[in-house]
């Protein structure tokens, strides 16, 4: 294991532990002064996200107008890096698959950042989750989902699954899109191998490989379109999913060159959503 990897691992462990302890210590303040709770949680989440990106060698750039207030954000899914990348800029909570809640450490971190979980194997679980999502939106906070339902190598946008679009279909919240792109300008591996986590790649070797990269450039491009939800009209999840996919595709830049992309995605059970 190289010195760079050791230093970055040590830094990530120190930052995560210290900020998690800080979050726990501020819990009594949040209980005593409930209006302060969202701001305190946001402070710790943003601090952890930005510090983690820096320690992993990821330099983030954001293009276009980011959403504000209540929104339903959809984005293409490339890596576990997507989570701190988006949380470093957006005041939002992720809606992720329920398996993550049971993962060692990562599940704890996900719960600490306010992630909502849904069991995608049970269609009726959406009925349980929808009121939770409404409560987040009612507080003026966004919800982020990865509707491709798997992480990819970034050659193209995979078809957006329509099931989660029941949320904007019923609430009428605006849908915003974002396209994620990674580039490794001077690393031993291209970004679609070193950063994008797809197929059957095991997590630990992939993560250590990412930390070995000297530098990674991450770009988030916000789509300008604001797609209206369906409150007051018959819900049409498929139409909303298609419109959102088109909006993200318009601002998408491939992380994997098309000539190398015989396979873009796979069955990676480690995918964060």
C-alpha cells in the first residue's frame, strides 16, 4: 500500500470520526431547539462531504443553476463518490435502496446524513416512503435519486426506471436533473475504471485504487429544464421519467469513451442506490 493511500485513508478516518462525534454532540441542541436541527445537520454533512472529496483527491466543479427549495433531483449514477459530491453542494437527502442501511459503516453514515431508504423488491414500500419524502419536501429540502437503479461506467445514460417518479407525480414537486462526469487527467487509470464503480468490481480494491489516483476532476452539470410534477392531474410516471432522462442526456458528457464501451453497466450489488 502506497504512502498516498495510507495518508488518505488516515485522513478520511480522522475526518469521519471527528465529524460524526461532533454530530452526536450537537444532538441535544437539536432536541432542545428543533428549528436548529436542519442547519446543524447540514453543517456536518457539508463539512464531511467537502473534506472527504479533498482527501480522496477529487476536485469538484458545478455548472449551471443548482436547484433550491423543494425539488426532486435525478442524476446519472457512476460511483460511491457521487454521494459526497452532490451533498457538498445541495441541501438534500438521498432516497436509496434499503440494503445500504445494513452495510457496515456506510449504512451508519447514510443514516447520519438523513438518507431515506426504500425496499425496491416490494412495490408497496413506496406507500410507506411517500409520506417521509413529503415531509422532507415540506421542509423546503430536496430529495435526490439515481433512477438508472445501478452505477455505470459513464458511457451513456441508462433508461430511467419510472417507479420512483411516483413522488413528483403525486406531490407536484419540480423535477431537476444533473449529469455527473469524472476525469482523471494524470492518473494510472482512466476515470471510468478508477472512479466509476460498475459491473462486478469489489468495493475495497476499487476504493484503494481510487485513493491511488493523484487527482480526479468531477463535474456536475445542472440541467436548465424544470419539469413539472403531476399534482392535480393523473400521475404519469413514465412520461416524467422520460422527460427527466432527456433533460439529463442533453447536458451529459461521457466519462467512458464510446469506442471502449462494449458494456456500460452491470450487476454490481454494491451500487449505492
